[in-house]
C-alpha cells in the first residue's frame, strides 16, 4: 500500500530535470517533449475527467464510461512520460 501511495505522490512531486549543457539538439528536444507533453496530457486528463463527471450526473455510467477510461489512460501516459523524464534527466546533487 505504501508503494502505491509513493507512486501516486510521484505525480505531484516536483523534480528539477535538466539536460546536459553539452547535449545535442535531439536530446534537448526529447527532454522538452517529455516535459511539455506530459504536462499537456495531464491537463487533457483533468478536462476529460470533468466531462466524465458532468456526463455521469446527466446519464448513467454505461454511457459515460468511455470518458473515464480515456481519462485514466491519459493519466497513465502522463505518469509514464514523467517517470521516463525523471529517470533520464534528474540529477540528484
């Protein structure tokens, strides 16, 4: 249970990631895509979850369940992108 709570809190922790100063263009671009893409996908997940709540209130679960699955999938993709970014670019001083 503690491991699950650690992974959930990982989504909300701030990690200062930086690419190497002498890195090439593609490594910096990949870092930017992981950082920005994960952030935008998380915003998308929040918006879709709000739509799920509105649809659930106005109808039943059967009709609004695809929105829930889409939101959970987006959260998983954002989590994966953040985990990859931290593993590749986080330097603990």
